[in-house]
């Protein structure tokens, strides 16, 4: 899935993106509070400066991802 599609669906209040493939997606500065990214493929994904507060990242693959200044509280 492209980052733009994820952001569009999230904006429409969809929160469950279990097992989504976002490899190499640019989600820099994205506001994704309470999103469910369980078992998501986030390899090489840019999540810098993103807000993932209260997100579920259980078993998500963040290998080589960028998480500088990302809110993961």
C-alpha cells in the first residue's frame, strides 16, 4: 500500500491496518494516533517526526526504518 492510501483511509477514521505492507513508505510527520499496525511490514519506512501515540506496533517489522523524533508513547 502507498503511504497516501494509508493516510486517506486513516483520515476516514479507519484504524486497523494489521499485516499491512508499507515497506519504504514515507510517513514523515504523519499523525497516526491509535493506529493498529500489528505485524505490519515497515521495513525501510520513514516514520521520523511521526505521532504514533497509543499505536499498536506488536510484531511490526521496523528493520532499517527511521524513527527519529517519533512519538511512540
